[in-house]
């Protein structure tokens, strides 16, 4: 039996705190619930998941490489409908600083679909529709 009871929050270091916070609140519709400019960090939520975003510092910031770094491979966020996933596919390529790795495609034999991107702060994010009818 587990001695923990789920994820309280996930802390992520980002290249630009304002850009990443803006991406989550503007592009994904999340809510910023806290900001501490002295630390500096912000907290965002979609109502189910809470992320604490930390500003990276220094002259030698190293971009994450999923194949060579220990740590977060990607953050997978579920969407409720196939139409929502397609809406993200239509709008996110135009969001400043977003890099699309691939647009919606089936997972295995489907009907599940997913897409992969990097948000402006460098986090690799998967958007996933689990394939259940709306």
C-alpha cells in the first residue's frame, strides 16, 4: 500500500517565467494562483493539476534534452475532446515561441490521439485526447 496520496504540485524550471506563465494562462486557459517576484516563481493550475514555475538563472542555461538528461521527459496534459485537441493544433503553432514537434496523430491503433510541443520556456508538453467519445 502506498504511503503517499497523489501529486500535490509539480515544480518546473523555465527559461522565461513570464513567457511560460503567459503560455499556460493564455494558450491553455489555466489560472495563475500565486507569484513571488523575490524568488521568482509563479503557480498555475487547470483546476486539477498545479504547477510551480521557477525562473532559471545564469549565463549557461542548458536546454533539456529528453534523451540525455535525467528528469522530466515531458508533461502530458489530457483534453476532453478530439475537437479540443484539433483546436490546439490549429492555434498553438501561431503562439509566440511555441515549437511543434508533431501535430495530432493516433497513438497505437487509436482512437487515442496526441500532439507534442515545446512551450516558450522550453518545457516539452504532450496534449492527449484519450479517445473516448464526448
